[in-house]
């Protein structure tokens, strides 16, 4: 996708019209590749492990990935955007892995840049969640150059507004990117005490994707 040497994506994006109109922040690609590298770092080297043979097989530790990380990091510092198709190709790279859902979840969490919490934690929980929902929509739109999610109803409910995730991964694991992102936003605005669910998914045959925040059930001692 890029004319740069050593790239892990294909050349198709440069000639894809919609890819030129909708450009994604380069730090999305950077987060994907840095997460792959982190996931592939061994916790320890076994005594009988020949690292010259095993480590190159780990995609996240390859020279090609490392070169791309350096390039995307430079692009991110300059706030450059990349073609949408380039990110789709990176999604397809991730879904080849058995841990793809975990990778996407971590990518989503890494993409959120928290601001100073200030007095947000002191706000009524309903107000904090409303602000978190609005912030999520705003930040995802900035990252992906288009509206990725929209309000789906009362409470913290967001529906997909574009098929970018499903194009990158028809199996649905890429949806975990939004899940991880929403988790981080809610943690900042409202703290712990609940979970982000993904009850509907295009990949499962539903009409669209949906993400909901479900409050934790507080158990009371029986009388």
C-alpha cells in the first residue's frame, strides 16, 4: 500500500479513491504495530530456545515491523494521516493471528489519550457517562477521519456509523478496538464499576454493531 521500502501493507490504497478522501491518523497504524510487537515479546527465553530461529518468526519482532514502527512514529509526530485502506490492510494482518481480538482490544486502549480528569470524577455518574459517550464519538471521528460510531439511544449506547471495522475483519474481532477505546474513556470519566458490552455485531448477522456500558451489579447482604 505504501511506496516506502519494507512496508507490510499493499500498494492498492494509493489508487483507491475513497482511501484518499478519508484519511486516518497515522497513530492508529502505529498503535497496531506497537501492540503486535508488545504481544510478541517473549516473557522469558527458554534454555534450549534458539532465538535466531524463533524470534524472527514472531511478526511483531521482525525487521519489517520495526522499520514501519519508526516510519509511523515519525508520521505521528508530524500529525500526518494515512489512506484508510492502509489501516484496513493492517487489520487484515492482525486477524491472521489467534490472539487478534486481544490485540485489537489493546490497540483501542492504547489509542485513547486521556486529558486531565479534573473534577470529572466528582460529577454525577449519569452526567459523567454522557460526557464520556460524547468524547468517545468525537475522538474516534478524529482518529479515523469519519464518524465511526453514533449515539444509539439513552444511556451509554453507541451504534456503528461506518463499515470500516467489518471491512478490515469480517469475523468481527476488530470490533474489540472500539470496546477497548470505550473502556479507557469510561475509566477516565466515571472510574471503574461496569463493563463495555458488544451485544450486536454485523459479523454475527445482526443489522449493525452496538456497544453498551453495563453498570456493575451491586450485591446487597440479605437480611
